[in-house]
C-alpha cells in the first residue's frame, strides 16, 4: 500500500534491527501490549512472534524511496470479514509528523475495501497521542472498560474506539 509519503509493506524479520530502537523505547511501549525490549535478540523474537501469528496482519511503515522500517501498523480480525482491531507504533524520531495517521488511514482504506463493517482500537486512557490519532481519523469513543487488562504497567482501563465504513467515507482525512 502506498500513500503520498509512505509505503506499507509486509513486515519481515529483517526489519528487527531497524525497529529495535522503537521496540526498546520505554516511552513508545508504555501503553502497548508488551514492555520495551532490552536487546536486539528480544526485539527480533518479538517481531518473529508477531510475523508467525496467523491471526494478525502487520505491515512495516516506510518512507517512499527508503525501504527502512520506521514503524508498524497491524490488524486482527475479531469476526471474520466484519470486525477488525487495529494497532500501530512508530519510532520516536518520526513522531509529530502525521505519519501514523497517514499509515493507519491507508490500512483502514484496505480493511473497508476488503469488506470490513467495523474497525476498532483499544487504547489506554492515558495514551493521549493515540487518542489524538483516532480522533483525527474520525473514530468514536464507544466505551471505557474499567480495570480491563493487566499490563506491564499494572491493571489498566481500556478505551474502545470504533469506526464504521459509512463514517469513514465522510471523516477520512485527505493526506
């Protein structure tokens, strides 16, 4: 998938070295499903596990003209052909440039083109950057699940954000 500035391509184990600064960044991983890694081998193992999981599809985010991975976007189909959860993370050096918004928009375009009826994200209430991305993309805050999951930072609430295809047709940012 391509956008004006980005290419989303399948994630590869060879991306481990380029993504290690992101996987090992404690701040970038505060609200994620996994704590920051400490070694390149741990980052490679995390990447291998994700690539091997048949329930998730993941893409490396790269800048046009440079195949080096700077982040990832991923999705997990909760209900076949109907409802998909999304996730995303980006190397700190690329924060604040609209890259995640652009990459997630491209993934959402693909998901709705494939026939999904609903895309959703599950975020930590304190993850202000992720909240801003979802709001820019037109997601609706649907629920707060109290003490929903136990993470590496403790028991946390979850915010559930949803987006329907008809809403996307109206809200989609033009990047």
